[in-house]
């Protein structure tokens, strides 16, 4: 059986949410919405991406402003795929893998430290056509880099991003979804993190009609550290979904997950799923995940589901927290008691809610852009 045709079943004891992986979309079957991993997603708005199409061929423009130390290659896809690389874990990811004809590869040689962030601009021009993409980000042993993925314009896009962080290396990936309102973007980010390596993944979702982002991390050696951060702001009619999976399969690794979101508008919808698996061999694991949502208007809905599966009793720490609610009356009262009008008090409280996460973004230009985008969102808060 070829790699493209075969399915891979996970070892016994692994959550059923992540039991199957395959290069063949048919192995997953047509999505109906009754599947656990699809039950929150508005399938009718995906323009056939979760089914059999038909797909009208489209493209997105990929431009790279690379640091001098980062090598950039645009190449035809190689089949079958390289041993040890990602295997798609759902039908959309497998379809994107099968249909993408080119890939963009960014690589940093072992021991090299990139002198500045590398910016990858992904721009769509036509949401009526379907685009499929593939990207590889590779940082060699002892190397260090920051890579920003900036998504703008109108598109219907399904893509995969493979991330490899070598032993003792450090990589930060910031992905910004700043699409036009008619866009649909379904993306899977699969990171493999080596021994004693450090990986930070920051997801910022502000634009798009439907955005479904699935970052996953698998540790390939002991002593590694992964931090997954996320910020999202959903307006009326937007569906922003983030599905995370951290696979602790090596001893003495650490992971931290922190996502924050705000919703305004009667049809604003967000979904956050945080799955953490600690396998029997992952002794000494230290993990914690949190998700917090601000519901700014009636009718907005935030689904938040943290899942923690522990298959060993020898962990350093493991936990999760989730909360969704409105702004605290006490906080607003405190600000208003000092002469601040209610509308401005609400905006100040929301700024404070996001401030700590934004401060963790290394790139000053991206911090300013994200802050400005949130200010635009906040301009309507007092009228909600």
C-alpha cells in the first residue's frame, strides 16, 4: 500500500479525536457535521472544502521578505512525501496536501541566528475560486528565527504549514488572519519540536468570514518547550475557530497554551478546542492551557472545550482553565467612578484584556498593526 493511499492508526489509548491520519482524503469520508471534530463548524459556508468540491482553480499570491540568513525556495511538490513529515489529520488537510502543486520552503541552516523577522505575505484576490497551499518552515539545530505569516485579501483557501524546529533551536511563528469579510480559510499547522528546542506559535484572527486554524505540536526530543498563544476578535457573522493539539510524547517537556477572544454582534461565533495528550513515556511533563472569552453583546456565542488526557502518573504539572462571560461590573464601576464614561470604560477594559498577550509579540510592527486593528473593532463597542 502506498503512502498516499494508506491510513495510519494511532497507538491504543490515544484520544479518538486524533486516531486517524492519511494522505488520502477518501480515508476520512465526506464530512457530515456529526463528527466530533466538525460539529461546531458551519459546513455550508466552507464552499465545498470539507467535501468533494467541485473546486474552481484559484491561487493566492505568496511573497517573502526574508531575513538575509533565511533561504527561500518555491518548488514543485514532491510525491510521495518525505518520511517523518506531517500526515494530514482531517479531510480538508488531506485535500490540501493532495491538490497543492507548489510549496514555499523557508529554511535556516544549523547554528544560524536570523537578524530580523521574515515576513510571508499571502494575498487573495478572488474568494470565488479555491486555492490550496503548502508551506515548510525549517530551523536547523541551534538556529533561531522569527517568521510572520500575513494573510490578507479575499480567498477561499485550504493549506498546510509544516514546521520543524531542530535540537536546541528556537522559532517563533506568528500567523495573522486579516482577511476580507468574504474569505474562508482552513489551515493546519503541524510543528515538530526537537530536543531542548523552544517553539512559540502566535495566532491572531481578526478578519475573514470563516477561519478554522488547527495548530498542533509534537515533541521529538526531551526538554523541549512550546508556547501557543492566540488572540481573536469576532464581529457579527464571523466564525473564528481554533483547534489545538499538543502531543507530549517525550519526557520532561513543557507546554503553555493561552488564547483570548472577544465577540460582538448577535451572530458572532468563536470555537476554541484545546487537546493535550500526555503519553505514558512523557514523564516529567509540565503543561497548562487557558482560554478566556469576552461576550460583548447579546447573541454572541463562544464554545470553549479544553481536553486533557494523561496516560502517566509521573507529571510535573498538568491543568486547564476556561471562562466565557461579560465584562466585570466592578471593573467598569471603578473606571466610571473616576469620571470615565461607560463606553470608554468598556473599551479600556477590553484593551487591558488583550494587552498582556499583545506584549508577548516580538515584532514591534506587528504589535502596532494588531493594536490598530483592535482599536478599529473597539470603535463600535460603545454602540453595541
